C-alpha cells in the first residue's frame, strides 16, 4: 500500500495540529491503488510516498479542504479520485491580559470557533461578567500559567499592561509547544521583552522567532476593536493555513 499508515495518522491527530487526510477511492494507476493514503499538514507538507506528479494537485485540494473545514472528494487527475478529510482539533485561545483589547478579541475568537480563556491578575478586570462564554481566571500570571495545560492546539495572545507581565507570561508559555504565540507592544517594548527572555531566561532564539509581533494582520487599524479584529484574523489564518501563510501576510506592512 502506498503512503502512510493508520498509526502515522493517529500520531498526527495526537499532535493536535490541523491536517487533511487523503485516501484514494478510485485509481487507474498501478503505483497508486485504491486505499493509498497521505496526509497534508496546514503548512503544505505532504506526508506519504505519492507520485511527484500528483503531489502538487493533492496539496492544493487538501489545503482548500482545510481552509473551509469541510471534507470532500476531489479529482486529482483523470482516473484518480481521493476522499479528503479535514481534521482540525478544537482550538483554544488563551488571552493573557483582560484590558480593552481583550474584550472584543474574546468575542471575535468565540464567534470563529475558539474556546477562550482569559487570564489577568486583577479581579476587577478578570471578571466572568465582562467575558461571557469564556473561562476567566483571576490570579498571578506566572502561577496560573504553570497550572494551565498548554499544548499544540493552544493559541496564546499576550496583551498585558506592561513588559514585566509580558516577560512573565512568555517565560512560562514559550518552553511549551503551542500553535501560536502573539505579543502586542511597541518595537521598543517588544525588543526589550524578547532580548530579556533570550539573555536572562535562556529561551532559544529559534523559539523567540516563533512569536508573532507586531501582532495581527496589517490592517492599519488603531481602535481596540480594529486591533482585536486583526489579531483574530491572524489566529484564523494560522489555524486554517499554517504559520507560514500567516507570516506571508505581514509583508504588506
């Protein structure tokens, strides 16, 4: 049988990242019999030893299925038909900081399919009444982040009120594998935070480079709602198309 086996598909599912599973349902090619499997990650990597001539077509069809989250059948070439199953694990958004941007961001994220947790050390801000439908935690950033289960399906947005809290949050988040980490702030503030994490906290440069900052797609908006919308759009892009596609949008800045 050509391609990957069931155990490899299970590993992809357990990793908690979106991918598209493909199985051949009809084929007139002896090198690609019915039942052959492949998987395409959100970043466009094709897992499985398929013929090179079909990989580009499979990639395009699979990414389209992931983009709208719908399974489908597709004709890759005359005589080759595949079933594409879009697998998107439940996405969880963690918002560190419950200020004025967090309010519309939590709402937009919930409306686009994220479960949302809001964390702040100020009980008057971290109030369930301010964030309906969200899990709300009032407590020390560092202590609470150590207790929270962070993994590959978690998207973390750091929008606290100061660089000290930004540093605390990222120091706890970055050693763990997450789908996304975004940091708000001026270039000076962001530069100071990232330099501190690398120099004093030992966070590897490669992991620091994973941080999306400036945060959000470059819409040019400046109001809390506009900034929140830009962040939400970036979260959706990473979820549907992968981090590389989201970073490509930043060239428009």
